[in-house]
C-alpha cells in the first residue's frame, strides 16, 4: 500500500493546526532571547529576521510543492470585490494607523528603508500564511483562508510583547485577523499571492516601521 496519501493528509492537518502554535511559541522564545542579550531594538530586528528566514521561507519552500511555487506568484486578473478587499487594508492602515503622526519624523532614507522592510515582511508572510495554507487546501475554504487568518492575527502577539501597539494589543490582533482574511480570500480565488503581497507591503509601509530602530 502506498502511504503517501495518508502522509499528505497528516501534513495538511499539521500545517493548519499544529505548525502555527509551534511557530508562535518558538518565536516568542526567540524574540525575548534576542532582546535579553542585545536590547529591544536589535533584539526585535533579530527576532524578525529569525521569523522570516526560519519560520516563513524555510517551511514554505519545504512544504509547497515545487511545481506550484511559481504559479503562486503569478499576476492575475481581479474583479471589483477583490480590488475592494485589497484596497481596504492599506486604506485603513493609512487612515487609522501611525502614518500621519510619524511621517513628519521620517526623511527619505527612513521612507525608503521602511519600504524595503515592509516588502521583506509582506513577501515572507504572504508566502507562508496565504501561500502555504492555500497550496495544501486549494478546494477547502475553511483551512485555506479562515484558519490561517486567525493564526496570523495571534502570531502578532509575539512582536507586540516587545513593542506594544498604541491602540492596544487586543485590537491590533483583531484587526490583523480581519486584514489577513481579506488577503486570504483574494489568494484563494485568484490562486496567487501576488496581489496580497502588494496590499500587504502598502499596509506595512504606512507604519514606517524603520523609525523604531532610529529613535
């Protein structure tokens, strides 16, 4: 008997229900370890790099089938409601986030570095939270879109435990669940993470996150 279908089924369940809490626990431990040895700012950056490389890129490359990786990044057409779901996250981020209060502190270097930081974070996170989950559940909306959106929101408790949100950690996590769901829905129906990456970059860039390291 060929065991591969059973192994594939177990892997799908592992990715949806067990991998995310392991990621959260491991990264919480890593973030606080880095902060304890090098301070908040350098430790926070080290934690993010640890998360991007070892918990976003490596699992996605390992578990996303090679033949599907290129198709996940293809440019697809969009309909009107998908455009709304993509525009909503950066629009809300610019309207209610820290952009207006921080832009006066930022010079062109900060703006540029914040864009690069946002691009790195968005690409890694979309590859993992939208790409990986969709790749293993292409015909099942609940594990492909709803479950990873919840885990995506909860994951944010890790960096928030070092740098709390001005609006409160609970509301930030709740908003991350909703925004992640917008990106997951678009990924599910377009079968690509390309547009969710663009929307995610704009939403993240609005926070001008690199300012944190220069203050």
